[in-house]
C-alpha cells in the first residue's frame, strides 16, 4: 500500500459519503413508494459501489497496479468496441496487433516516457496496422476496416491511457498527488453526466441533437456546464496544481468534452441500432456506455494540466 496524500484521502471519503447518501435516498424512496420499481436505480448505485471500490483499491495498492488496471480497462473497452462494430474476418491478424499495442502503450506509461507514450499509437501503430492489413491481401472493405481499428485504438487505448499517465506526473500538489488528479478528472466527468441529466429533467425543453440523443437539451447542457465549472473551480486547488481560475476553465472543458463524448458513442449505437454497447455493468450497460465521456475528457484534461504546470 502507498502513502495516501491527505486531500486525496478526504476526496475518497467524500465520494464514499455521496454513495452512502445515494443508497439511503434509494432505500427511502423504496420505503415511501413500495409499489414503484426501483430496480434500475438499485443496480446503478450497486454498480457504482463496485466500480468506486475497485478504483480506490488499485489506487491505494501502487502505481504499477493502477497502471495495469487501466491497461485492463483499455483491453475490455477495445474488446467491447470490436464486438459491436463489424470487422472483416480477414483482419483477425491485424486485430491481434491492435490488442498487443495495449501492454506496449502502458509500458511507456509505467516508464514515464512521455515522448513515446504520446506518439506510439497515433504514429507507429497508425502506420503499422494498415501495413499488416495489406499483407493479408484482402482489399474489399480495407478503408472502412482500417478506420474502425484506428478509431477504436485511439478511443479505448490512447485516450484511456492518459488517465494512467496522470500518476506518473511529478507531484505539484503534495497533498493530492497523481491520485488527486485522477479523482478530480473522474469525479468531475461523472458529475457532469449527473448534472446535465438533472438539469435536463427539471428544465429541459429545447432539444440539441434529437436524432442522436433525444433526451439531450440545451437547458441540461448549459446547467451542467455551469454547475461543473463552478464545482471544479472550488476543488481544483484542493486536488490539482490548478488555481481556481484554471479550475473554472478545465471544468468548462470537461463539461463540453464529456457531453461530446456521450454524443459520439450515442451516434455509434444509433448507427448500429443497439441500446447499449454491452451488459458488463448492471444498470449502466457496457463499459463504453460508462466510459464514453471519460474517453474525451481524459486527454483534454491531461494536456491542459500538462501544458500549464509541467
């Protein structure tokens, strides 16, 4: 077990307290309305207990354990993506190399080799995968297949690996460390989803892109944007090296990026005519359903903080 920075520990306690509050609210609702079905809400909260429990366990174990964990998340996300998006049978050998890129990418993370981490998938894997596909000798559907593999790797491996690399950044806030950066990113991203949902339910009238996501409204988007920006400005100095002004800006970035990430995966599901990307997480759907926003917020948050403070 590693030493837990003070502010990161307080943040963990706060998250667990919020989960406990959510559980109490769910039990109270069930007691007040016994005839109403709260199965989905129960499943969602229980899944959050499991997900947060696993996340906190690996963060407390060691940096290497956490890096391996995020590598495993990338593996599951890539596997889920390729299971729902049509690929050619001939590309199974190229897919093997796509999976093999995961441990290599996270090896660069574990070394703290920023230069290789940032170019390995966007440059080297990007160039290698089509070459491997060419050697297979099948040209029909080549462009679409190459595009699917490249996009899948960028979303599920490259983007997610930015979360792990936060642990390798030098501590600029000794009371939070890399652990604080990860908690800040994940909490703000998920809080944005909740805030936009609540504001949309309460005041939503004007649809944004009804063909992609009919439940998304301008009221929900703006309400969530302002809520997360203000919230991030308060907790950024506590968990990150950012000032409250920088926290306000990164809160806006997270809110917009999270919203866009949700819409992108929604577009994928609309195109494939499926409701969820999988059934891995009860009450939430698949891993991509839960990670959609984070795949967009993680690299943008990472590069924002890296540019300003590293």
